[in-house]
């Protein structure tokens, strides 16, 4: 084969790869832009505020009519991330979509403690007259489960979407000391680096991909504004990402009916963790959401809302 022919083949091959990458990146950019354009509140949403036990002011949006559903956000997310999801749920429920402490329009009384986040949820439940259904995603799912186990009858049903539980060798255990590293970076004003650390060392995303996210993801600057809350979520999931069985005493008294859901396209560890959790809780079931992954709250709100609505509505029947 001549040198010129080999060069032409290499050029065509390289050009083809680049074309595929450009197409993928363009699709991701369009999807992310649509999903992360979350500044618009759902039609009919009313912004309200409630004060938690320690004086923290919590901002939330109330949408729709029907039995109340409270949404608990994941790490590096405020109520904006769940607005499209809330809009879907609001056809059957009164949806309370709040900014967790330290995010959006909510304040952030120090020092941080997991129990204070549970008290925030209790304040919101009491504000709407409770009891409520709870929905939590990722680390917010673990927080929702903690709240249900401590608040008893104030929570009727739980939908936990992809709690990031690492219970075996299907994913590396969470690095020790990550919360401290993130706290030091944010204290030094290096918020961008804290977010990069969370995605690379915490979520296992390759550094080149994190760099691409930094420049291509429309919501990156918003996440850097919430970087100081990374240690909060890491403390919530502490003890559940060790690669070992879940601590049985943490939710030993939990009896709330629960649905633990994972996208069919998500990494294996999400499925193994969800199955372990559902097997440990007395009234829980594990399901998969076909064709979806960890981004379903943002990118598949209709499909996820249909799943959650069916489970919640079953709990409203006499």
C-alpha cells in the first residue's frame, strides 16, 4: 500500500472519528442546555419560605394540587434541577420543591449536621400540613430515607432514585478524606477545583471528561456556587460507599413503603446497591426504569414522574 493511500485512509478514519465526537458533543450540549435551563419556575408555582428549627430560612416552590410530595435534591443541585420533574408530578400532586440549605435562596446556618437537614424536611412537612410522600435522587435519596426513618408517620411513601450505594467490588469505594479535601478547596476560594475533585475522585469520571464538562456543561458555574455543600452530601452517604454491606443499624426501624429505582443504563453498582437496600428494608421493592440513567430527573422527567406517581397514588387508595 502506498504512503499516499495510507495517509488518505488515516485522514478518512480520523475525520470519521472526529465527526462522531462532534455529533455526540453537539447532542450532549443541546440536551444539557435544555435540561439545565432551569431558571423558569413551573406554571402556577408559588414561592414560599419556612424556617427550620435552627433558624435556617428554606425557600421552596409549591405547584399543583393533591396529596403533597416533597422533592429532595442530589449533590450540587438546587430546586432548579427538579423543576421539569415537579411540573410532571403536579398533575396529580401538590409538589414542594425546595432549595436544600446552602443552595439557591435558602440560608445555611452552621455548623452543618445531617440531623439539621432532617429538621429542614420536617419543617417543610409541617408547613404543608403533612404527612407527605418523599422523593429523593442520588445522595438526596439517602437523605430522604434518613428523614423517613426519623420522622415516622410524617412520611407516607418513599421513592428513592439511584442512591449511590457501593456495596461490593462493582465500583471502587469512595476515597477517604474527600470531604475534607473539598472543604479545604472551597475555604480557599477554589470552588471550581472542588467541583472537579468531586466528579473525578468522587464519581470516578476520567479527568479529561471532567475538563470537557467544565467547558461544555451550561450549569457548571451554578455548581461551583454550591461547591461548599459537597462535604454535606459526602457526610450523608458516609458509611454506604465502602464496598461492604450496608450498615443495618442506620435504618433498622424504617418501615415506610419504598420504591428503590435505578435506570437500566446505569452502572452496575447502582443496581447492586439498590437491590441490597430493598432487600434490607421490610417494605421496599427494587425496579428499573428502562432506557434511563442517573440523569433521569433532568433528562427524563416525564418517565420518572410516571413511575413515581404510580407508586405514590397506590398509597393514597383507601
